[in-house]
C-alpha cells in the first residue's frame, strides 16, 4: 500500500511536466503532416485515430459512460469546444498564413482568460495570482515573439487573428466545462468526444471536397503523433489534472508551451534558442510557481470551492480531497 501511494504521488508530481512536453510537441507534428493534406482532412485523421485509441483503452478499463441528459449535453459541449472549435480554428489560423509564433502566443493566454472568469465568479484572488499571470504572458510573448519556428509564414491578417482568438475561447471554455463534469469516466469522455469530432470533420471535409491525402511518411507520422500523443495522451492528462485540481493553476501550464516548443525545435531541427527566448523560459517557470501557490478564493456568497461538484452529484470523499488536489 505504501509503495502504491508513493507511485501515485510520483505520477501526480510528474504529470504537469509530462503534459507540457506532450502538448508542446503538437506544432512539430503539424509541421510534418499538414503539407500532405488539407486542414479538415488532417483534423479528421487526428480525431479518428484518437477515437480508435480511446475506445481501445475504454474497452479495457470500462469506466462509466454518461448517465442522464445533463452529462451527455456537457460531454457534447466539451467535445465541440475542445475538439472542434479549438482544434479547427487553431489549424485555420495556420492555414490563413498567420505566423505560428503569433497563433501559439495567443492560445498561451488561456490562463489569463481562465483567471478572469474565476475572478468574476469568486473572491479572494491575490496579487500572487495576477503577478504570475503577468509573468506568464511576458514569457510566452518573449519566446514566441523571438521566432518559434514557422509552420506557415506571412501575415494572416484579420482572419488569422480572429481564428487564433476563437481557438483561445474554445480551449478556455472547454477546460472550464470539463472541470465541472462528474460521473463520466475519463476514457469514456475522450472516446465519445473524439468520435463526435471525427464525424464533424468528416462531414466538413467531404462536403467541401477536401478529403484528400498524400500518403507520405510525414503525414503518417504527423497525424499519428497528434492522435496518440497529443489528442489522447496529453488531453487525458489535462482532463485528469482539471478533475483533481483548480482550473487556473492547471491552465497556467500553457504558459510553458512556447518555451518547450522552442526547446523541442532545438532538439529536432537544431535551432538554438536565443537569449530572448531563454528569458521567456525563465518568466514561464516563475509564472507557474506563482500561479500554483496563489490562494484560491471562495465563490461569491460564501460557497465553498467544489460546491458545483456537489450539485452534480459528487460525494463527500471528493470534498475531503479538495485541498490536497490543488497541488496539481
């Protein structure tokens, strides 16, 4: 029992770093695969692969499927926000010739938007939280602005920026809705969400006559990596951390994505990060430390954090574990 508890604590401690590493690898996979197909076709491959893998894991673990109308509606909302709106608009921003650095830094502002929503609905948000968020914005901007490596160059103009901000809204809203979910297993959620998004992107690709593939190794590696590593591995970690922790602290990890992507580019393509990017990495690390140590306020009206889980049917054991879980 003691060894098992130690293993669980070790896995919990490693989860944030593993999540950032996996999520940050996504742009390199897109760089490899997108030149060989269209945006909706690539997204269909990613979602279909993720659905197949998730259903395979679900068949082994058999965690709970949604029970009742509200869980199904919430799962559908998360699928549309995280899998369709976020992924779709992120790729559209790149396809509109927006520099990848610009798109990545806009999406990396997710913790700021999450904190703004949290501050609107609860009190007691301290200076440490906002200082950490400011450091995170600075770190992401320094790293991305220094030139993260371009998936597509040029100036995407208003369309590209609009798509990037739509992706930001999608992933922020999806993370917040996922954090309120209860009663549905993680793998059931991933499998159903991936299946729904695969159906949406298949319809979009077929309706527009854009279901075209150039079956080169780059497409297979890029789509396979996005499906298995990012859409299944990283997203499963994200959902698990959101379920166990406080949303602002978890989403603050996105500040680390641009610096880690820069390091991965150095490892894969030999591009050495410059001093400005190094300063951005330091800012991102400081942001994570500040945000995750910031006190969490109680919701307006004196309700305890986690009261929404009680409304969704969560029991007393979850409330007892609320404070330790925030270490995530």
